[in-house]
C-alpha cells in the first residue's frame, strides 16, 4: 500500500515509517518539521514539508498520489502547553485532522490509523463496573487537559466517517511512549527529559512526590501496533500498553543507574492537568490484532540512554 505517515519526521512517526517500509509498503511523510527532524526521515520515504493546517497544500499531495491509507501521527502533544494554547491545539489536532479525513473520503482511502492518547483521553477515568484501573476501551473518557480533549474530539469525528462514509479506521490510545529519537526538549516525555539531563549532568525535577504511575511502552512496540492495525480488517479503538504501572521514581532510578547519574532529584508542585495514575489494558489489541509488547522497561530505558550517548 501507499501510506501517508503524518508526523513521520518525529519520534513515533519515524519509527512507524521505518516499520511500514520494512514490511514492504510505500511511504510518504507529511511533516512541518516544527518538532520533527529531517534526520529521522527514512531514506526510502518521500518527505513533504507541509503543515496540516494548510488545506490546499495537503490536498495537492493527495492529488499527486493515490494514497491507500493514512497513519496519522502528527499532532501537538504537550499537556502543559495545551492548557495555555487551547485554540492552537484545536487548530492542529482537530481542524488539521478533519482536513485529512475529508481528503481520505474524497480520494477513496481504505484505512485511517489514528494516534490518540490513553492517559490524556481517559484522565482519571470511570468504569461502571467499578475498579477503574487498568483502563479498558470501555472506560469512560474524562480528559483533564486540552490535548486530551482535542484527541477525544477527533475519535468521535473518525467514527462518524466510518458510520457515514464507511471509512475503516483504527484508533490507538497510546500510553507513555519512550525510546530512541525522542527529543529531550520541546514536547518530550519524562524518559527523554530525565535521560538528557542526566547525561548532561543537569539537575532533575520531579513533579509531586514521584509516585505518579504511568504505562511506559517502547516506541518500536508502538510502531509494530500501527503496522498490525493498518494491515488488519479490524476497525475500532485499541489501547496500546504494557498494563504495568510504573511510578516516576522507579523510572528515575533505572535511568540514573544506566547513565551513571548520582544526584538526587528536586521535587516540585504538580502542574495543572496532570493525572495521578494511568495504565492501560491492551487485551483487545492482543486478541484482535495479535499485538503485545516485546521490550521490557529496563531494557528499553537502557537502549534509550545508549542512543542518547551516541547522538
């Protein structure tokens, strides 16, 4: 298939592009390089430096190529920043995605794979069955920030395009994804921020008491899920994650050992919108798509530190 990967110069998107190319797909990459890096683009992929908000430029790409499927990884994805810039997050994550959905509809795309978020969409979550964690796809979303709200809004739109236009889709609710190519600045996750600071000998800040629990999943496992979702006949929402809660203090300790970092962290107040606990039940992805994580946390964290050393 000819697949358009948005955000393909970024952290997750570039790994998705690599995985699709290895599987024999033809890959086009759309990225404005705002947070992506051109060195992340696989040589076998074709890069178009286009902003999702530029509807005419995106349409020209569809007019020039018969695109069979879209893996939509491109987004603004900083929880804290989203609280200060709600309009910008709606413009990129909602309006930009609607541009893609309309083009997918009018150009006969067969599949729309969408990168959503588990932690930010579920928020603290609620399950009518009781026992909230780990979150399943049946957990009622309760976003606490504008990033999560923008992703949830698009989940509803994507499902409408299935109902009204029969556009098959797979929505992946991601956990805390980490690994090589994650930038330690900008929209970085905690693993990249910690590892980058440790290797530079800089102080580390941990919000709250560090006992917040997250589901940390290696980026290549997430990329493999995208391949399986793309090639599957299944349509729907799937959690991606290990189902194992890990607190921030534990991540700090593993990374410090890998980086040879001996300084104690500085604890600071929790920011607005931060969720205390989130981890995901990926049973559905295993049952329907045959996906399960393969990289253990300690191994993945060590791989991340070693990649940063070489960078």
